[in-house]
C-alpha cells in the first residue's frame, strides 16, 4: 500500500466511523451539532448495539492494516484517535454496563431524549424532522424497558434507589401539563405545533407511562439494595469496570492506583482548605472551613438572576484575559442559559453544549433551581470550566479544524480524560490568569478540586471495592463543601455511569505533567500559548496520543 493509498484509506475509514457513530447515537449527533440526524431516534436494543460492534470491529481490522510509519503528523494522530475510539466503543458494548443502569441522572434514557429534543433549534426545514423524531420516541422507551428486563433476567439487576429516582422523575414529567411540555417548546408558535401536541399526548406520554409502570412493577421489586451499589455486585461487572476505567482514563491504569491517587489528593487539598480558610475566615482547621463553606447562609445566592449575572461577568473577564495564554482563534460565541426546572432536580451544577449548525453559539447551561441552596463561591470556577477558557474554548477550537476528519472536530465522550481534564485544568489556570474576583471565590476552585479528587475514591470504592451507596455519600460529605442534595446527585451519577468520574483529575494530572516537562525541557523557549495549542489544537485526544504530540513538540523546539 503506497503512502497516498494509506492516506486515502484512512480518510475513508474516518468518514465511515463518523457516519456509523452518528447513526448509532443520533441524539449525541444533535447535541454535537452534526447535521443530517435531526429526524432520527437511537435504537437502544441489544441487537443494534451488537450490530454496531460488528461495524467497529470491521473498521478496526482495516485500520490495523495501515502502517503508521508512512503517515504525516495529522494522519498519525487521526490513526491513533480512531483506533482508541474503535477499541472504546467495542469494549463498552461488550461489557454492557448500560444494560442495567437505571437512574434519573444525565445518562438516563429519559434525560438523553428530553435534553437532545428540548435543546433543538428548529428552522423551517427542520420542523418535519423534529416531528419525525418525536414520533420515534414511543418505541425508544419501549425498547429501553425491554433491554432492562432482559438484563435483569440474566441476573444483571438495576439498583433500587436508581429505579425509584427514575420513577419519581417520570412522575414529575407526567404530572406536568401538556401545554408546558418541554418537548413542545422547539415548535412553539409554529403551524406544526398542533401535530407535535398530538404526538406527545397520544404517543409519547403513554409510552413514558408504560416505561414508568415497567420500572415500578417489573424491575423495582427485584432491584439491588444500596449496599450493593457498585457493578462489582453484578455478573461481569468487575471486568466491565476495569474496561470502563481504561476507556475513561488510559489503558494500564488500575482501579487500585486511581483510588490511591484520590486519597493522596484529598489529603493535599485539606491542607489547602486550611491555608485559605485561615486567610478568609480565620479558621485553620479543614473540617471547620468545610463546615463554614457548607453552612453559612451568607454564602448562598438570593436569586437565579444573581447566578446568571455572576457567570456572565466571569465569562467576560476570561474573554478579556485570553490573549496572553492562547492563540487568537476564530471561534463561535458562548452564551449562558438556565437548565429546565424538571431536569434541574437531578442535574449537575452546570454543563456545556457545543456550538450548533448555522452559527448557533455554544451554551453554558447552569443550574439555578432553588438559588438559596447554591454557593456563591462555586459558580466562577464552574464558569471557567464550562465556558472560557474551558470547554467552550476547547470544543469551539476543534470545530475550526476543517482540514481534519470531521470526527476530530467534535468533542467525544470517549475521550473524557482529555476533554474533562482540560476543563479541570482551566479552573487552576484561571487562578494564574487572575480571573477569580476574590479570595472567597478561589474556594470554588478548591471545592471543585475536592469534588474531583473524591470522585476517584468513591467511584473505585463503589465499583471495585464494593462500597455501599451510604459509605460513598459519607466520604464525599466529609471531604467536600458541597450540599447534601448535590452529594447524593453526584454519587448517584457515579453509580449510573461507572468509571466516567475518574477521568477528570487523571486527565488534568496528565496535562500538568506535560506542561512541567515542556517547561523544564524548553526553558526560556517555553511559550504557554503554544503549549495550550498542543493540548486543544488537535481535537479530542486519547492521553497516549497527547503524550506523543507534546513529546514531538518539545523535540521540534
């Protein structure tokens, strides 16, 4: 195979992979701004998953036949990223941890559907596609229920508290009025609105009710107790978790190593809490500092408008300070929006939605539900993580890489350590940039750091060491300043999405390690803007590929 033939085959493989991935999960395609899938609904059946795995294995065989030696830098990176994505997707389907994960978290089928549809911007041409997608939702819920029932029949039972939370969330949806149904919002004021109303009333709501009844009557009675919260209590779960950890971090990193890193980092952060607490509160005891942060009513918001204003101000400061730390990238804008109240009950503090087709901006979604329970000191750090210089900068830059295969222009959930590692890295980078408005707001940086360090401990504790749900809740409660409600939301998310929570801190550690070795090797030639370009200027990356890129960059300079 000639170099030109190898390059052409790689381009073809990249296109086929991207098409297959989007067809398999059109909801994710919509959220990532990929056109052409707005009318589709995922097929959540096990048969569809196995068919997709067969496609991935075929692509992997063809990719392995392309030698890396004859490829240029961009193509070598494409080869490495594609290989990792194929391996990750294959492993995820093989172990099937999602087959028995019932919850009210961001990973739940109802939230995947409602989020992707409610966030859809519908133009005149897109109305028919939206109606077609709505019409596909009843089967989507029916098939999801059957997949859960099949897994339970194999002994892979869901967690009872997750089932109960899902039922409560579905009850909230069904109790809402049809006129206020979030699925109707994209077509409000349009002539197609009445057709959408009919589909929701006669198709979707009855399907959600069937789904809810199946959870309550057929899954809840035999579900696992909270003492068996982790997947290690499910047949095949231990092997599945080891694979998940490798997928979300890097191959070779074990749950035991991750657990130890988490414990060590928690101990270090307690010292930082004590140091900053002595300055801000006159309290030098870490437990006392955490209690003050958690319990002082003066550190809560008075209104949702206050939260939005604070986040917008932080974003504007970050925009103004970026020139000294980043190249001038021609990226889309970023806006702030509030999470829908129904979703907000079990949603995280914030999340990010990439820019969409037709010039739609990126969106930093923030949880403003019950502002008197939200900490004033956390939302600046969250803003830097989710918008600029965090995910918005990272993902919007990737969208400008038009010379690369399209799959590399989109953020991938299979590259979580790189994507979320960057977000977490920028919370500390914001401190270097002088973006925090006060010493008090710097507690947000420490508070979120503690959350991510605790994640390493409790995720591995639950799924590898067999911790109970209550033990995980207690550990997070004792070592973070977050509220009791958020502690429970976080733990339930880790239970529902094994391994994902380990990616954040592991990813940041790798980025910091590369920065330190680059600075040491290059001395005065080290340019922070160019280092950051190596990290975010190539799209989402496996940690191993990032290592190679930074090594090559150091050697070239």
